[in-house]
């Protein structure tokens, strides 16, 4: 049964899925940025990787100065952080850090690099809420990539007391990567961290983010914030990146805007009068999910001919209607009627094995049937030329 259904278009095994979504950044930054999405023990892992064609001087608040071929911002589901931290905690009492180092080594292996070639940081914020802000003013280009969460770990430095034990999992973190074409001196890189911290704090103040520990005061950050600054190689030399310099202004404004956007997406913190964020990713995945739900309703109602008729072009080209009716009958009838169906997760990609490149959203539902509990339905939705999302694959596990 599985083989027949999978032949329709896609056989997607999400527990082993590892797909990269590219991020657009200016070419003169001489870097490729992308997000790797996978899972561990049924919980998501998402890694922002910024890869360089040559070694770059980088400064991170976790690894310090590193001459790196890549930087990594690894995010994982909060429950996964808790789980791996407990699993690794017996090793030197540093569960969260050991897991981060494990992922650093994994990415290094994938890129055929040494672990020491990557400057890293980690977060529990969802990488789907990544904010990317670019500023250009000749001869400078600046790009800031930020993730943020400030609901559970926001602090006001100088006021709040600390209970953090080294090695614990991150509970809420604002992580920021700075890319620039400018050739920064080590001093300029260190000063950029001050500029970015000032901008981050200004964003928290304007968003009115409270301390998680002293509710009557505003937060200045979270207890686990990290920054990585990456020097350029082709632009002009910069020795000062404070707010009185043009490049410092650009760094500050890009950081402020990126932190506002990241916290708006992740936590719903908004500037006065601002509307809630509806990202292109969330809008796209909602349309694809709605299409999948409508299509599944046809299947639930045994309208198998209609489910073929309203599927995508590549679906209909891969299987004839009568063949599909026979296949879906043999797959669904033994399960009995659908009792409940709950959306689990989705993943957008432009590439899938065995099918033409396009825009696809892979959607998973946890489904209960009369004769089977704990089923997982995977529906692949494809954006057609007419702008409508239609089903290109269906798989039951």
C-alpha cells in the first residue's frame, strides 16, 4: 500500500529530511546564507549557515575570534533543548554546550571543514522567524540576520539577579549575525558588538519588553544573547564602527530593525501602531495547508475521482484517474473513517527528489482513523502556474 501511494509523486520521510532554504543577501558580501531544516526525535532542528568562499575574520561572543569559513546559528525546538541538555549533562555538566558543539561538528563535516573553521551560536527561537535587514550606502554594505525570543529569559542587566548555570539550554535568546563588505580591524569588530548591543536594547525599550524576573522594569536583553561579526574582504577598511560613523549608523539601524522584526515574528512584540507580522512564509504555508485540508476532505468523503481531478498537473500526469481510485481505495478503506486530524508541521522547499523544481510545501497531519491511531498523513502541495496550490503527493504512515 505504501509503495503504491508513494509512487504518485513523492515519498517524503520527514524524520530524515534535510533541506536548505537560501536567503537573499547582497552579492558583494561574498557569502551564501541558507537554513537547513531537519528533526531529531520528532522535534525540529533548524540551522542558519553563512558560508564563505575564503576564510573570514570573525568575532563571536561564544567562540571569540575565529578565522572562519562559515558561521552557524543553530536553533532547536525548546523541548529538544531540554532533552539533549539532559542527555548530555552527564558529560562534564555542560549539556546545552555539548549539543551545540555536536551540531557544529555535524555542519563542519557536511561542509568538509574542520570544527574550528566555524564560529557558532545557538537559540531556541524558531529559524522560520529569522529577520534579514540590509543597508547600503556606497562604499559600504551591511546585512544583519537576527533571531529572537524574549518571553521567558528577558533580563535587565544591573538589576536582575542571576541563576544561570553554565551548560543549561537556552530559554530565550536574541542572536545576531553581522555581515559587511568592509574590512574591519579587530577593534572595529569589537566596537560593532557595542553598537549592535545598543541598538538591540533600544529595540527592546521601544517594544516595551519587560524583564522576565522583575516585571516592573524594562529588559535590556536576555541572559543568553549572542553576536557574531564577520569582516568583509573587498570593501574599504574601517577602524571605527560606533554610531558617529556612517558604517556604525548602518549597523545600528539594521540591527534595530532586525531585532524588532524577529521579536515581532517570534513573540508578537510590536511597535505602537504596528500590525502583526504576516510573513511570506506564513502566508504561503497557510494557503498550501488550506488546499491540503480541502483535498483531504474529498478523500475522507470517498470523492476519489474529485481528488484526482483537483490535484496538481504532475500528479495527474503520473497516475491515471482509474488507477488512482484503485490505489486510494486500497490505502484508505482498511483504515476506516477519519476520526480526527491535527496539523503537525510544514516545510517549504523549491526542490524535491524526482520532480521538477518548483514551489512545494510538505505538510504533516497527526490523524486518527477508526482502525488506526497515531497515523501520520504527509501531503505535498505545489504552487501551479495559475497561482493555486494543488496536491502533488500523498503518503500515509
